């Protein structure tokens, strides 16, 4: 026997019946996105490494430690499996001149890759839902993408999710804050860990996001970016709050919320749950008005968010909100192989009419007994059994037996009139 090959650690197979939960979530996302007039975009899984170095920042954890990067053996190009999708969406926007006729509302779903320690709801191959509003300025657009995420939680029935917001201001305001941060951290250099010391002059804002308990008290007293915001930034932040309040959306201002990627400015936000332990963020995003320019396009305002599908599914499971396993409407019981041509013709007509039908089959190829077939029909979860027995076929009929009504009510249906009774087998989705 050949040596068994297994999946890479942290890159998981998604198998039935769990895969049905993914399909259900994806359908919910598509419906909500359509209501907000967001359209689907699909970008490559592999991009040039320089795209992420330029967009995410050289001194971010993602670029420094987590990217799956490699050299293309055919042409020597430096390539990377995408660790996030926003940079690719922006690259596609620039490359295809998508903003030529005005702004775009786009969304995506798909796998991302980061080489990090696998943990609950977080894997090396993980999946994100994302919404990007490109080419639109104003706090009302920030509010719209937050409302979009909030609507998705409502549609899914998710409870106990809180919203935190902050403003990172504009480059000149961040520059002033940066100088104040460096001066402050230099005064407390003895308390900085190795990671913080490394970032002190390259990216001091990221020190605010430290998880080191020994630094928490010192970091909590650091200068706040919000205290450096000018009148325009403050007005925009207040306008956002007013719209959220008008829509009954509770939020708190977290002045330490900075996000882990360098491209953000102005509004940043996170939706957080307490139900998933320390990995409580299920959706995060913000405004990134300068990213298009960084990637080589004509500057345009943008805002968006991304949500981890694994985490959302974990939360749905935790709150008992996942749908029941899908089952066929009917199971075909075929005692004699000679009946297969006529039975399959009928099943095909039913399927074309929208009925979900499972055909009986076995590993050996024989049909098996009535009893064994009925046992499998019951195990399938189907509401009805379709019995293609010799007596039925002689009459030009099929017996339809209810497997779920407790009494096994049955009736005969004409094979020549499938369209007239097909709908009676369908269960609501």
C-alpha cells in the first residue's frame, strides 16, 4: 500500500454535511450584498509579492512573518499566496480602470493564506468575506459599509456582537501623533519588549496593539491619536457616529483600535464577540484613501471590511443558528435493475422540475432488498420514497410513500404525468 498523503497542517478539507453550512452562509452573504448594490469580484489567489509589501507595510506581522512567498521557477518572479484580499481588489481596480465611470461597490468570498499558529476559527488557509466601497468619500459611506455588516449579522440571527470604532485621522495628524508616541515610548524604553523596540521607529502605532500583559498599563497611558485629530477629521468621525446612532446601532469608541495593516486612515472599526475566546473579532475594516495611489493608480477614497468565514461559522454554531442538514425530497427505491431505464427517466424529469432526488446505488452494483433500500431511504432524511416496483411499472405508475408523517401514507402517481405531481414532493428550502 502506498504511503498515505495528508492535508497540510492548518489547511483543512471542508466535507459534507459541514460544507452545506458554508453554502448556506455564502447564499446569505450574496442576498445581503445584492440589497446594498454590491457586486462580486474574483481576483487570483497568487499575486506579486511586491503588491503586499507595498500595500500592507514592510514592518507588519503579515509581511514579516506570515506570508507564503516563493519564487516562480519558470521566470524568477517573486509570488505570494494572498494573505488578504483588499490589495488584490485595489490592484484589479487600477489595472482594469474600474473607477473610470465612477465609484464601485464590490464584494468577494474566498481563501486567504497566512503562516501562523492554527487556533479556533483561525487556520493557515482561511476564508474571508469582504466588502469594498471604492471611489466614494464621506462618513456616510463609512456608515453604509458598517450597516452592511450589521445587516448580515441580523440576517444570520447572530447575537451579542459589539461594534468598536476609532479614527486614525489623516497623514499629517498621524505624523504628529507618531512623534509623540516615539517620545513617550522612549521614556519607557525599559518596559518595551523586543518586538516593540524593533518597531519603535518604524511603526510605533503597532505597539498600541500589543498583547504583552507587562506592557498594557504603560501602553494604556500613551498619547491617543484622537487627541491629535483636526477639525475635519473630528467632524467626519462625529458624522459617522450620528448615522450609526440614527440607525440604532450601539458602538463604543476604542482609541487603541489601530488595525494590523498599514494602509488604513480615518475610520477603523471591528465587530467583536465574547463567545470565541481571545479571537473575538469577526469583522474588521476601515477607510484606506491612499492605497490606490500606493499601488500606482490615480488616488481615490476607499473603505471596506473583511470577515473570517470560519469565525462566523464558529459563532453560528456556538449560538445554535446553523441550519439542519440538507436532505433530498425523495429517495428512489428500485428493486429490480431492469427498472433502471424507466426509473432514471422519471428521476431526471423530477430533477428538471426542481425536485431533489437521491437514486439508490450500492458498492457492489446490485440493487439489494426492499428492506435494505427502505432503510437507506429513511437514513437519507428524505420525506418521500419513490417505489419503482414491478406492479407499479406494469400500471405505468410509481408509489409515493411518506416517510415522515408517522403513518406511511402512500399514493400512486402516473409516470406519464410527472410534471403534474412533481411539485408535491418539494420541501421548502
